[in-house]
């Protein structure tokens, strides 16, 4: 556990470690500095568990790269200590730790800035007061209600040969969140974005399909598509793109470029399924600053993400298909 109570406020030992390391101190120096300043509090039982209130002991690992942590003095487990273990196991197995570390610091900073003024609290997922089998990066709790959101930033969605088991992991993760009553927001690191401008098509791993979502704007795209693309135009679109499903099912996925603090919302139409992945056709994309994407809408039921009316994009999409169809007819006549 990286945090404990000290004198009625949260004390994060990992934050302290990072702070000192950023000042250029070696591991030995960092360890000595923390020992000198805080060991006596640990000995006096001043650090207590954020979850169960038991006394915890400060542990300073000497190996560089390993975390500092707190542990219950009596070595018992509570939901915080169990959730921390589960989270760390998932982290070391499934994530890119340095990217995750930077990313979560930025997410936290932005979320706190955007949500705290509304009295909404942001906490790390492992602080949840109940044992979970999958731990979100952040849990957002709304005041005067039991409304809870789970927010994840995925850094290594593929995992090479294990992509099938990772897809299963994500599918179970989403199921657990749902059962727990969380509304889910997933963000994928933009290094996973694979899309070709020239064909307007891209590939999603099966794992990625589990972190897509469908909101009001996607429904509007479905309605627009079904009303406007019919008959010969639909036949043309099917031949041109390989779209062979009878139903239009628009979905969206959010990619985050953490260095530039940008979020890309990609709206797409799945056109074919393969063993490890799906091929999609892009309907629209919007690049927005992460600070804008992580604002909460007026109804407080959704992050804004790329809130904009895509009516114009839909009309352009239709015009372009009609134009391509006419061009193909003309070239056939010539
Ligand atoms: Zn505890």
C-alpha cells in the first residue's frame, strides 16, 4: 500500500520517494532521508491504514526501481491491501510501468482540476472499500449519490502472443465493473492507434474492442446511416469497403497521447471480424486536449470527450460516398 493516514491526512510514501529521486538523490540517499524523517512515526504507530484503520509499518525497499510501501503490522489483509496486491500484479503483467506512471499522474492532475470544484472525489481504484477482482486506475465518486465511474488508461493493450488471454481479461474486467455498478471510461495509449488515411480503414485487436463504447452521437450516426445509405448506394458502399454486416453499429474508442496531452475520439463502423482482430471503417475522428475531454457534461452522466454535433461530418460523409459512386460509374462508362 503506497498510502497511509498520518495526523489525519493521507501520506503517500511513493510520492515522497519520487520527489526525492527527481532531486537527483540516489536510492541509498533517498532511503536514508525517509528513514531519518519518518521511521520514528512508524515505530510509534502513527501511520494507520486508509481502509481498516489498523497500524501499518513503513517498508523501504533498497533495490532501485522497486516501490516503498506500507504493510499492516499484524500482516493481516483488508480490502485495501488485497486490492493493492491485485492491482500491482495486473500492472507488472499487463502494463508499461513508466508510461503508466507518467500517464496516471497527468490523468489525476487533470481530473482533480476538473472535478473537485463540483465536490466529486477522485481516488485510486485500490482504495475501494471492498475487495475487487479487477482494479480500475481511478474511481470517481459523485456527492450525494451512489454514482461511481471507473477510469482506466491502458498502456499495453496487445501483449503479443497473449493477446487472446488479454482480450479475455478485459472482457471479464468490464463485466466486473458493470456488476459493481461502475460506469466505465477506457482510454488507450495512442501508440496502439492503427489507421490508414488512404483507405480510411484500420485494425482493432480483439482486446481493443472490449474498451470501445457507444454513446448518443454513435446512435445518431446509426440512424443517419440507415436512413441515407440504402439500395444502390449501400451496395456500392459494401463493395467499396467490404462492409458485410446487415446492421450499422457505430462505436467509438478513445486514444490518449500522453506526451502531448491529446485525446483522439475515433468513431467507426466494424466491417469484418477476423481471428485476432477486426477491420473498421472510420466515420469520424476528433482530436481534443485531454483537459477538455475529461470535463464532465452538464448532466454529469458523461465525460465531454469530443462533445460536438457531428451533423456536418455526417453530411460530408454522405456527400463523399455519393461522389465516389458517381465517379466509379463515370469511369466504367469511359
Ligand atoms: Zn487495512
